[in-house]
């Protein structure tokens, strides 16, 4: 299932911060900024507080920039013309990082973002930061979630090992669901709808409010008025109610 842009961006941002190369890059940038001391931190702070400030600011800035970059990249990935996606990434990253840096500097140093000289220096610093973010992310391959591997239906895990054969049918028995497999039957205390949800995709179909059958275990289907009778591979008959006749037709089990 395809992620939304927000989910993709959150997952990618988390992945960035669990990658050793990315973390080493953050450390290098924090040390570089602590040594160079932009925004007046060189004269207003000694080295230890300055390093602590940038050790806090750099991951926060990169986290926001990485999230916005990933979000914009996914949001506009399929848009045409091709320049829309990189433009959205660049603008989104620059604007978000600029706003964050202005807020941090305002809170930490009382630097109100009105002076032209300050804004020019801030713009230059943000451009450098955004370029570094883009460069770091460029060398991190895009991660796509892998499709889950096929395996036995989850419902079978509820059964004792000796009865974990291929599913044949599910039937309501009072407050229980009778699960019939090619190796026997068991009663499970659960709703039929929940049991059907654990059978796996496209393995069978519900044919009655109290019955579900595995498609691969159907031996024959016989029409009986406005209803039908399904004979299974183990010889049992399961009734199919009128409301499920269209589904049986759609599945090719009954003539139209």
C-alpha cells in the first residue's frame, strides 16, 4: 500500500536519524558552526555553550529540513513538468528552515528579524544549510516499503499445530466460529467478520451471514430457487443466501 506524503516523510526522517553517515554529518556541521560562530555566537558565547547550542540547533534544523524535503519530494514526485518537484523541495526546505532559525535566534539571542544586515546573513546561512541538507539527502537512497511476503493466513496461527491445514470453511456456532481445515476443525471464540479478516487476501468469500468458504475448496455450486448450495471438497454442503448470489456470479461460480 502506498504511503501518504506525510507518512513517507515521517518514515524517511526517522530513517535519517538511524543512519550512521547522517549522524556523523550532523556532528561535523555542529562542530563547524561552533567553531565559526555565526549569528554572533562567536563573541557572545564561550566555546562549550556555543557547541551545546549548535548541537541542539543542527539536529532540529536538519530534522525539519529533512521532513519537508521528503514531504515535498513525495507530494510532487509525479507532477509535470519535471521541474516542479525539485522547486517545491528547495522552496519548502528553505522557507521552513528559515522560519525555524529565526525563531531559535529570537528566543536564544533576542535577534528580532527586522535588520537588513541580519536578514542577509540569515539568508546566506540558511542557503548553505539547505544546500548541505540537500547534499546529504542526495546520497541517501530513497526507501520504498517492501510488500509483505506471502505466508499462511493469520487465522491458522490460532489453531493447534496438528490442525493447521488449508482453510476450507468458517461457520458461526453460537458465539464461536468453527474453523474447518483439511486437517480438522476447531472452535474459536471470535466474530465471523474478524475471522474472515484473518484468512488472507482473495482466498475465499462469504456466502451467508453465518458462512465463509475457501474458493479452492469448492467442488460444485447448485442453484436452488433464489438461493444456492455449495458442496465443498470434504463433501459438506454450505448454504448460500440470496444476497450473496451476485457475488457467486461475479466469481464465475454460477451462470449469469
